[in-house]
């Protein structure tokens, strides 16, 4: 990993029922986030899917952890094992029995920050947390070469600059280095509410620079799938 770039982890808790959801949330709020804060990680994001009217929301909890380096990430578990307050505050979750697991599975995604956006940015929003729309996008590419071409489009092509100019309040842009949908990149933009989100994307699609950038031959056909998740931050999220 290049020096001076953040290293990100996204943990996705897959849950079967309300009881598991409560156990994980109690653990995150009372034990995990406070322990990460004590370890020097000041801002941790915790998000849930925004319910859709036509179908029930899958029970998921997303935890976004920004590290200053891979070394900080790789040493975290040993650090937590020595944190007695964490072990005590998280006891119900940490010592759960086979017959009563606190979650179904944990999905983990690891990312390097883009060269064009080397660290996280806190969203500048004023609406209540419950009303906000956080848009987590994963752009999957058909080959590694085309994936790196899309990454270049963000960096060298300055798609990042376009998002910034239009005030998309992006928290991060990341190169996925371990995950289930590779090769892919991910980024997280944030909005006051659904209407604000729709207005921003309308401005994006009609922007003259976007029309020019997307028409460039060297950046054609580099994404095979766009997986978009709409999330909201829980009340104890730092982001």
C-alpha cells in the first residue's frame, strides 16, 4: 500500500432476526466503537439499509472503519484482546454460545484509498441522521485491466473532482483488495435526504464535464455492474 493513504475495512453483519440485530447493535454501541476510539480510531461509521416500500429490508449492519495504514488494521485484534473494558462490555456478544449466535455471517471488504482521495471526509450535512441517505456504490468491472481503467477515470480523469464540485459529500473512494465482487471499486456519497440525492444525480448526469469524460474513448465499457445500496447512519455512528 502506498504511504500516506488510508486503509479501509467494511464489515457487513448478516442477521436473521431482531434478537441478533439487538445483540450486535448493543455490542457495537457499548463495546466495539468505544474500544476503537480508545485505540485511536476516532471516526467509525455504522449504517443500516433504508427500508423499501415494495419489499422488506434485509437485516444488515454495515461498519466502516478507516485505518491510517494496513499495519494499524492488522494489529487491531491483538489490541482489542488486551482491552479489558472491551472484553467486559462486549461479553454477551463475545462469549455467545453455538445455540445462540449473535449473527448469521460477517462479510468483510478491505480497501485502499484512492490516490485522488487519500483519506476520509466527514459529510457536511445538517438533517437528522434518520433522514439522511448514504449511497454506497460498488462498480464491478469484467477484467482487472478495465477495473484499473475505471479507477484511473476517478483519479486522472478527475471524476472525484466532479463529485466534489457538485457537493456529493463523499466519505471515501476505495480500491477493493479483498471482497466477494472483485474486481471492483467502492465509494460512499451522502445526502440530506432522498430528494437531495435525486437532485444531485440529476445535476451530475447533465454536467458538461461528465458528458465530456464519459464520452472519452479510453474510458468506455469499463463497468459491467453497478451495485447501489441506500443506507442511513444509526444514532451512534461517528460518520
